[in-house]
C-alpha cells in the first residue's frame, strides 16, 4: 500500500505468545521499542489477560531482544514482570496488582552526544509503567471497579533501572510510586504512546501530568525529562504543553481530558506534540467534540509551545499517536473516523477501531493529507470468528537501527476481536502484537548517533 509519502511493508503478526500466568492465559498486545546498541533493539511487550470478563486486566510484560525484525523467531524473549497479590494501602484488602505496558527509556551502548563525544550514560536506561490494584472478587465482571469509591482504587507507577552490556539486557532496582511521588510538586496520570527521545545527556518523553493541586487529578500533559543522577535515572523536570482545569474528565480517576501523549523530533530539531482527547462522554456514539486532532510545535526544545492546528471529527475516541518517519516526515496514526461499525451497528465511539490509518501532516503544518491504510480488519483478516468486529489500535512508532546498520521505521500495534476485550472470548489466529514498516523517500535520520 502506498500514497504520496509512504509505503507499508512487511505487515505481519510480529509476536504472539499465550502462556499461563497464575492460572491466567495471556497474549502479547502492545509493543514499546528502544534502541540498545547500533544493531540491537528491545521491544517491551505487554500481556493482556484473555478469557476473562475483566476489561483491561494487564498481567505483565516481557522484553524481546532483536537484531533482525523480519525474523523475530531468532530474537530472545525474557520475562520482565507478572501480576502479584498485594495489600491495597487505600482499602486494606488483598488485591491483584496489574502491570500495564512499559515504556523503555534507554541510551544505547556506543551512543554519542551531538559533539561526537561518548555519551556518559550509554548502555543504561529506565523502564516505567502503570500499576493498578484489581479486586480479586470481581475479576469475573467487565467493570471490576463498579461500586468502589475512587479513593479506594490503588493506582501508581513502577520504575526499574536497566542496562545493556552488548550481550545481556539487565533489569535492576524496581520501585513503586504514587502518582504524586514521581516529581515533587506534580501529579502524573499515564504513559506515552511514542518514543522516548534523547535530550542532551538526558531523556525526554511525553506524559500526562500537571502541578499538584491537591485533588489527585491530572488536568493536562507535557514533557517529562529524565536525568541520570549518581547512576540512577530519575524524573527531573516537567514542561507543560496543555492544561485546562475547567474541562477535567476522567476514565479512571487520575487521567485528564488529554491522555496518551506523543512527542517527536523533526529534522530541523523542532518538536511536535499531540495527545488523545477524552471528552465528556467517551462511551457515546458520536459525533463528539473530543474526536479532534490537536498538533502543537516547539522550537525551543519543549520550553514553549504553539498550537498549529485542530482537525474536528478526525478519529473515534480511541488511542492515536504522532510519529515521524525515518526521513523525518511527520504523520499521525489513528483509527478511521466513523459513527458505526462495519456491520452497521451504532456503538460507542471509544470501541470503533476496525481500520488503522497513517495521516501525513502538511509540510507547512496547517493540516493533514490523505491517509494511508496500515491495517483494515475485515479486508485483511475477514470477518472475526466470534461475529463481533475487529479492534486494531494502540500504535507506537519509532525509527530503529538493526544489524548491518539497516535503519527503518516500525509501527507496533495490537489486533484483537472486540469480544476478547469486552468479554471472555479467547484469542483469534490474528490476535497479538503486529508490526508494520513504514518506508518513505529521502535520507534516513536515525534518532541516535553512534
């Protein structure tokens, strides 16, 4: 598939694995990549519990180490984490601590700074992801938290230090933080759906967060910066991109009205930023105000931002991400806008995810171009076996370098049938983490310098 800017290549099932986790079946879903050295990539693969009614019960993560993405069978899988029982400090009850997808921030082994000097923290990084307490007695329900006061729901973050020595990816100290403990004076509510970028001798990522107003609510999002202090990666600064306390709406008690942000760096060193809007009624059928696309730009490395444009009714109320190809062409990956599914049924906007598209941004950053289809559920897989409809979502893109200095831009995303997520249907033959290579004309611009 091609358009004026991109071509989709090697669109295939990337990594699917079902295993038993404390008597739970799990399947790989979302992929978060990071560069480990000039020819090695790590992909964090989250595991969603399947065959249960509980929605969004995430039961751990694995790491896949790759030197050739076209032959993942030659890669190395290693366990990162699994769910565990714990005493919820807010309720005093024993619960299941679910571990959500992990972002990997890493300075590759052999990386250099802009002045060609050796990066002082090469071969080290961090892993961050959300954790949440699920009531054990309600795992057979779709909404496990129905009837539980928000102040009794435990939600936080887990951070691990990590390193790579050219052979082994090592995960060290791990620590769980409350949402107000990551950085003094701020509260945070959720992770990025894009790459973690170099920021001088530190790292930067898009994150949901805002100043701590004392109500445990996150009203916006911005750039979370990390520094290596005494051999340990820690959050050091937060620069807000968007915040609006008047419009706060929530799905889980801590996420604000803009969530799942992404930041990318363009060839001219400017930054672009976007995020998914929640809106007042995410489970409404649409059209809705929040089905909009916002694009911000910064020319001072994220200190100040301007809003470039807004596109109304751009996508359904589903995860989306901002991206930049290996040649520096920015684009947005999102589900196609619609108000009913392929069966003609009017269903909530937030579950309409049958087609995943890539929309190039106009060169003058005033809007979007015609999209390229990355995956079309019915066209590519046929009708789903449980007679509901496909969900193709949670795209994460990054330019990566593999063996023989092959540089390519990959998009990781998940495929499943709707009833796998909102009911207890078991995985289809297409369920799992998929990969698409996005090819574009021009000179490639790797994220890291070696």
